[in-house]
């Protein structure tokens, strides 16, 4: 089977083609899971969020208009599911632990370095949503300000402002 474009698969999925939808989900599953891992506290939550996103895609695929790339739209859908998940967890009064570090490098930090990184990620996790999103998209996902702006649905300058404010908050939190 030759490689179909996302747009072709989306059009087929909207028309009710289950195999095209399954192929689209399979193609983007790793992206959804990676985003969920970086935005939540543990692997089990990331798996739940990834599952919820895949289910939600079945209901929302028709709302994709193509004004941005499918992966940017998918980021937004995933971030919305993450926020919903965290709100539901808070209502159940479950504490959300520090953001899990996802690193595929062979580098193993010493204990002091791990504590510093853990403190940093805990502080990032405590930021307001827009600031946390900007930090994670630009620094963790290594996206440009323009790509982050597309995902966040705002201007590049707004992403820069969120990053500036987040850095100020992080500096204060880590110094104090």
C-alpha cells in the first residue's frame, strides 16, 4: 500500500472510512503520546490521555478545516484533553506530581542534577497554562515561536511574551 497523505486520510475518515481513520491515528499515535507524557505526571496518565485523544478524534475529525497543519491541530486537541484531564483530577483532589522528564539520551544525571531538573520541571508544571505551554513547546519540543503560536492559536509575539513571563516566574520560584 502506498503512503497516503494526512489530507487524503482525513477526507476518507470524514466520509466514514474506518481503515483510513485507523491509519491516521496509527501515524500520529506516538506524537500524541509524547505530548501527553510531557504535559502530565506519569506514564499511566499519559496513556489515558492518549486514549482519550484518539477517542475524541473520532468525534472531532470533521472539525478539522485545514487552516493549519494536521499536527498543529492535533497538538491543540491533545492540549485541550490534557487540560480537561488535569481539571478532572483536581476535582477528585488528586495531587498532580512533578512533570516526568522524558529523555531518550544516554546521559544519566547525578542525584544533585536530577533534583535541580525535578525542581525546574515542578516549577514549569506550576505555571499558568499559556506560559507552561509556551515553555514546553519551545524548549522541550524545540518548536519555533511561529510553530508554537500556530499550536497555541495566538501571535508569535504573544508566545514571546508568555516565555518572558514564564522565565520571570521560574527565576523567582527557583531563587525563593
